[in-house]
């Protein structure tokens, strides 16, 4: 049962669309990283171990540089496809 002006299933469709968008973005990022692994780190110039290069195809950073980059990760704010009721009333 939908509330307000939304039809049945509209909320689930919005959730599924948001999930699909995020998955597509993540897959595109992952594909962009693939390629030949570097032998030395892009940031610090230290050698990247062979085991890491085999485990992560297209790796460009050593473990310590990757950890510091992961530690500085900022969550992306999603956007509200529908908008809040307050914004629609003004």
C-alpha cells in the first residue's frame, strides 16, 4: 500500500534504482583500476610485493599507502530522488 501520491511499489523501485546506480559506479571504478600492476608504488616509490600484485590485479599502491588512502575515505552523500515532503510544500 502506497501513501500519499506514490503508487504501490514506488518506494521499493527508488531503493532498487539507488542500489543499482551505486553498484554501477563501483563496478566502473573497479574496471578502471584493472590493467597491469605496477612494480613500485605510485605514491612512495617502494616496491610492491609480487603476492600483492597477483592478488589485486592492476594494483598501483603499496599496502601502507593504500591503508592511508582508505583511512581518508569520505562517504559520498546520496541524493534523495523524491525530495522531502517539506520541500514540495514550500
